[in-house]
C-alpha cells in the first residue's frame, strides 16, 4: 500500500481492508512508520517509538470482532501507560521510570486490535495549551509549521493531520482534545465525566475534570472509539451507565432539530479574533440551513470566576504531582520546567478550606450550565479565540523566570497569587483558550468540529457543549455536519 492510498481511509476503513485480506497489518505499519520518519524533522509529533513491539504485534492474528484490527496507532505520552515502556508526561527525568502497569484505555485499545508504535509529544504534565516541552522540543502544525498544533494533545493531533495515523490517543483536562482538534482540522470529542476510566493509576484526573479520549479525522472513528473506551472498571470510583445504543449505530440516524444558543464573547473578557467570530457565524448559518434553531445568548456562566477556580485547582494538582515525583522517584525541582515550578509553588499556598470552597463553586458553575441547558440543547462558541498561534508565542520570557525565582526564594507567592496583577496575568494566559474549561469543570461532554479554515489556510474549529449524557446527541450532530461540509479530504501540503 502506498501513502496516498493509506490516507484515503479512516481507521475503520483500514481495519475493514485487513479483515477482507486486501492489505496486511504489516503493510499498514510500514506506511505509518515511513510517514512518521519522513515528517519527524518538520513536526516532532512522536517522541518515542515502539517499533519492535509493533512489529511483533502485527505478526499476531486479528479477529473479525476487533473493530480496529491491524490499524497503526499512537498513544499520548501522558497518563496512557503501557507496561514495560517508559512514559515521560513531558518530563525527561520521569521518563527514566518504566511503567509497571497498562492504563485501562491502552488495554482497551490493544484489545480492539490497534497496533501501538509510538507515543506523542505533550507539554510537561499537560499543563499548557501549546505543545512545547523543554525536554523534547516543540511540536509544529502540519498546516503551517511556524504555528502550534495546540496542546496538550498536540503531538497526537499533528500525527493525524500529517497522515501518520487516522486516529490517536488524547486526553482533555481543560481543552486538550478540543484545542488541538481546532488547530489541525480534526474532530475532537471530550466525553462526559465518568464515561471513560482514567485508571488504574488514579481514580480521577484533576477532580474529575480530566478525561481520556481520542482525536480523529472522521466522526465514525471517534464514535467507534467511544464504544470501546466507555464502560465500567471495577476500580473506578463511579461510572456512567452505557447508552441505550452504540454510538457507532447512533450516528446512522440524523439528529432531531435542536435549539442551540451561541456566543462569541470571550468568557474572560479578552479579545476575540475576527476569524474566530467568522468561524462561529459560519457554523450558525450552516446549522440554520440544516433546520436547527440557533440564536445568540448571553454567556451562561461567570467566565472570570470559572477561570480562576479552574486554575486554582490546576495549581494544587501541579504541586501534588511535583511533590510526589520528588518523593517517589527522587526528582529535584531543577528537573521540572520553571513554569511548572511556579504553578506548583502557587498550589502550595492554597489552604484546605480555600480548595474546598473552590470545588464547591465548581458545583455552582454546573448549576449555571444546567439552567442554560433547560432552555437550549447545546451551547456553541469558538473553540479557541484566534487561529493557531506561532510556535513560542506563549513562552515565558527568561527575565520573568528570574523574577519568579526571586519571589519563590522570598516566599511571596501566596501574596502574589491573590493580587489583581496576578489575576490579570492568568486571564491573559487563558486568552487564547477561554471557552474550553467550562466542560471540564462541569463534567459535561463537548466537541470541536472542523468547519472553517482561515484565508491563510489554517484550521479553526467551533465548539459545542452539551448537557449530561449527551454524547450521542453531539456525535449525531457532528455526523450531520460532516456530511453537509466534508472535511476528511482536506489535507495539509506537507
């Protein structure tokens, strides 16, 4: 099989070719590896290869019951552990440890017949919306290598957009599936809380805000992936009941007519690029033409308070993670990026009552969104407030690193964190991605759909947020949009 033939199919299509004996898993793996080799210098999407394990894997028999039998696949190098292999989480020092376990999602992927041959780049601990870890270097966008593919699943998104694989492992703790989907012309669905296990190494990620999932070129690939990933695990603290019908079957039916409220206003009050507004208004016209009722609405939540509450819990999680790796693996603070050290230092200034109060406000944000969904089926917004940023656009200047080091030495982070100056800084840092945290804090499903490209040829997705248990509804709408405005054959000139 040649590369141009390989990219004509999504993952389910490739698996069907294997099932019918028209191509072998070894052939597919060879094409995927060759494409990964050819694009690595331009993109830096895959930072670790498992070629030997993959070659052994394709010699095994795949059964007709495996929906993705023989299809090449890459996992995200963050909390997607594979027994016997290292996992860096974007940090080279942590990569010295070999995982003694396999994550639930990785086990389900291999059970479904996928052939894992690499792990994709991610920012350190997934803590940024651009994929530029100090230890592994930046990943670049296949549509324009001067720009970012987003984060934190940026490596996976770049690998798909470049044609290395049709679908890849991803996760989303604050937009990390939807942001890269928007930047790379891909479909990205964040499942609701409790749908997919993040175990067995943890009960929940970021108090339930972080979920496992995939990025893909086709809606049906994501639907089939959700069918294999969702469902209970004995060690999970809770789970959502299975849907009445498989997601892959559900998307065969068109969605019912929906009432959709939309807004382009930034929840944090930061500027919104005219292209992000144009992308949303274009989606409104398409939805209206398809028979849906779409109307402008006020923001259904307090965006600035939600951003502050999201970041406070994120800082606490970073502090816990840094301290645990130092305790368990003997890492030193210098092993972590300066920005990670600052976030962890901020987290250590948060008291127990303050954190509990913050988590209680998460419930208030959920109630705000619940009231909105009592009137509207979905909330529509830009996924990101501007087209993909240039690589390095959000890098912290060295001079500010020195200031942070001095502040840390003086123990002033507690006072700084509560200052208006710091509040303005964090709102500015979320300025490019102010829309996505809502679904994580509330635990609701949300998706980014690739309906728009800028005049410069950069993808710019739009986001839909649904109520609890609305994954099937979102997938049905995505399939309808995919049929009305196909994107599968849009490919970067790489």
